[in-house]
């Protein structure tokens, strides 16, 4: 105990010395106080304090981003006037993607890694260390993209920004991996909570998406961060910026058939959405164009879509609110469909086309150079599916169709199928609509949609390639730990080698003077020719009638398998199991010998990691 207290005191003196050394101009006094508190408070107490600070900062970042986009929207819709409205939809979406790409290339040196997958990668492969630039880069990029009409959402950039804030806070105060990951998740939680003013949805997002495969017993920092983010959103954001729905019908169990069918429809649409997203991504990546030219191409496609169907402009929340407020005709006013007689079938055809093209608009926005996520697009599409389904039911002749409820639960259904996050979707809509009595239909629609998505692909297609490569965690905890190990750390680069044309006598000398039990046989270019183990050599050592004129090449054996540096530890362990040996040679692509890798070294590291993971 005395030693522990002494360490705390010495640590405090060090920070005090640094503070005095660099002076008030360079030192940040609040950091000195927090460092001191980190040494004085218990681990749980400091984590709760950290959750509050990270939650407030990430929540404020979310509020700033939402306010920026709202003000940009207000400026371009109220202050900028075009003689023809069509020019509005031609100029701004194109400008948003091109400007975002220019910002990435000039300010951020082309580093445009974005989305939730990037954060999951940092958790699994980079010890939850997120670059400090992400604390503001995502805000700038997404504000330009979505503010000028990009057909994407702000929630993913907000989550990435919050995660970066939490990670960098933890790095500043030298917290360990598990605490760093917890605060990373707390930052993302606060960001989502501030974006939707939905703290429970923020917590569910952290557990369902970010902390997949990570075991935690501490969740209080997540709760306090979510509360802080939500409170800041409620206090600072204007009512028209908030994601809020006030009109809805009471739940009636007689309407269950509507919700069952809607669950199937939203599940199938979610599958359509992710497939189109993948195809557009592959198409854009395959274009032999520079980043700027891709941005111009994607911006042109988006502008064309917005000209034809104005609801594709921006996040689309105003359109969904129009569904719930009964002002559907306002959605068509700025489109070419206004020249037709606006009846039920006109609206139905218009909305079907909007739904089909929304997946293209979002994909071109994100993959051609813009910055945004699938949160808002999935909610917009789900609300549109719900309203369209209600219109069709009414047109067929059904009465008392719960239109607003179908819009709300449709949002949850599409989001559940696109994001693979049913609990997040359920609580998000319940909190945003004060519709806690809608839990039953929300659960029905979200779970059906989620099961359909899982039936097509067990892992979100957006993350599947990263999961297959072992770059992100999944719910298979043992594999997660193995993926956290690096093959190069287990290669014995001091392995003993001998030339293939060396005599057996030279081999005996190597065995006598060495400390290895396996040897690599190589040629003059260091290419691997074979291997010999101590067990292979032992019979020759004690054979007095042995012909010592033999060369090593005459008694060597072919290795049971070859390992390459790019092989993952999980693959290597499988190879060990298949061959039944404990050591395998590692070579490069030219067959040059690098060293041996031991099964026991991998298992020992895995055991140590498991112990740390469980503490």
C-alpha cells in the first residue's frame, strides 16, 4: 500500500514539474487537475467522471454538427435564390460532394477513411487508438456533404467524432485498452444520443455495433455519457432540428397483420438497399478516375436524382415528418410530378421510385467522395415504406389504417435490416416519438426485418469483408483474441540454418553447439529446401557406421507445411492441427527462409491475452 501511494505521489510531482517547466502559456491546468484526480480517485470513480466529460464533449460536437447543417440548409433554401428551382438541385448536391473531396485532399491529405467500420477496425487492430484528426475532420466533411444536399446521414460521422474524442481522452490520461475502448464507446454513445435526443438508443448502439465481441462489466460511463449528450441536445438544439414525432395513433392489437406484413416488406427492402450499396461501391472503385473526377461524376448523378425526386435531397427527415403530419402533397410540389394530376396512384408511383432510387442516391453520395452514413437514409426509406404500405392498404379498401404508426415502425424495420441493430432501432423510434406503447409493433417489425437480413447474410454486408479478414471483432470471442495477435511477433528470426551441400559432420557440430531442436536447410540464396528436427538427427548421431561423407540434402525432409508472414494466427493454428507438428518454417513469396514459428508460442500469447481480457 505504501509503495502504491508513493507511486501516486511521484506521478503527481512529475505532472506538477511539467506544469511549472512549460509555464501557464503551454500547460493546460485542467489536465493537471484531471491527472491528479486520476491518481486520487478509484478506477470506477474516475471512469464515471470521464464518462461525463467525454459525454459532454461528444454531445456538444453532435450539437455543433446538427446546427451547422441546419444553418447551411436554411441559408441555401432561404437566402440563395434561383430563377428556376431546378438549378437549386443541380448546383448544391454536386457542390457538396466535390467540396468535400477537395477538403479531404487538401486539408486531410487524402485520408478519407470513414464510417463505423473504421472505428471497429481501430478497436480490434489498433488498441482503440483513434487519430486525433477525427475529432473534427468528420464534422467538417459531413457538414459540407449533407448540408449542401448529400443524400446521407450525420449520425455515423457524429459517432466517429465521439469515438475519437473518447479515445483521445483515454490516451491523454494513459488509460488501458479496456478503459480506452469503454470511453471510445461512451463518446460514440453520447454522439448518437445528442443526434436523436435518445439516450437509450445511444447505449444500444454501443452494445450492438461498437462493442461486439468485447466483454464489459462497466456500463455506467456509457449511461452518464448518453445522458449528457441527450441533455445538451435538448437544451441547445432548436425544436425543428430535433428528430421528434408527436402525432401517432394508440396501439391496437387488431392491427397486428399490418405490422407482420410491414416487417417482411422492410426486411426485403433493407436487403435491396445493402445490395445496391455494395454494387455502387464496387462500380465506383472500379472506375479508372482520380478522386476528384469520381467526386464530379458522383455529384452529377446525385444532382440528377435530386432534380427528378427532390425528397432525395439531404437527410430526408422533413419528408418523413410530412408523412406523419398528413402534408404529403408538399413532397411532390418541387418535382416534375407536379405537372400531373396528383391522386393516390400518382403519389404511390412517385414514392416507389423514390424508394428505389434512395439506395443509389445514398451510395453515390458516400462512395464517390462525400461523407455520411446510412442511419438517416435507412430511417427515411423505412418511413417511406411504411407510408407507402399504408396508402396501398387504404387504396385497396381497408379502413382505420394506422398510417402514422406504420411510418414510425417502418423506420425501425428498415434501420434494423440495414444496420443490423434491432434494439437501437426499437429504442430510437420509441424515444423519438414518445411511443413506448408501440414497443410491441416496433419489436415485431424490427425483429422480422433483422431475421430476414441475417438469413441473407449473418454479418452486415458493410462489415463482412473486414470480418472475414479478421480486421474487426465478431461475436466469436476466441477468434477475436486470435485476430488480435500478429504473426510477425511469433517468428523466431534467430533460427538455425545449414547449407544443403554441407556434410553430416557439419550438421553434428551445429547440433552440438546450438540450442535449437529444428533446423532449416537452405541453398546459397537462402531459399528453403527442407527441414530437420533433433529427432531426425538423433539416429545418425549414435550410428558409428554412419557414412559421414553424406550431405545434409540426402537426409533432410520436406516440411509438412509452409507458413507465410501474411497468414493469420488462426490459419496457422489450423495448419498446426492438420499437420500434427509444433514448429513450421516461415518463408516469403520467393521461398526465402525467414524463421520458424512455434505453436506453443502462439498458445502462450493467446493464454496471456485471455487472462488480460478477463481481468
